[in-house]
C-alpha cells in the first residue's frame, strides 16, 4: 500500500459554528415559523403542545419546548413530533 505524505494531504476544513452558516439560519427560521404557524392554526399553546407531546412519548417541560421552538435549531424528529402532536402530517409524494 502506498503511503501519502502529510504534505500531499489537504487540510480538513475548519469547523464553523452551525448558527453562523446563513443557509442553516435561514432553514432554522423556516422550521421555527412552521411550528409557530401550526400552533396558531390549531389554536395550541406551548403548554398544550407540551401535553400533547407527552401523550406521544416526548417528555419535556413547557420551558424546554418553548426554548427549542424559539431557537429554531431543533431536529427534524422534533419538528415531526410537534406536527404529529397537533394532528398534522406532511405527505411526501
């Protein structure tokens, strides 16, 4: 097996904070607004969403749910859990 000299290897990219990437910030804003709009449309408060999430097995405090939503940097799983808790479904065709 042929070895590559350290000089020939490119340096790995420098890590960048996720929040500093404009594309991530844009989509985090969209995710936050998606949950907020769903809550408005269904007339669901943070406390009610927390209760509904607990019914599907997501145990969090109301403050934790509110913080996740306000940050917008939550996982796609949390987004889908929120939508499911509000009886909303995204269909992929």
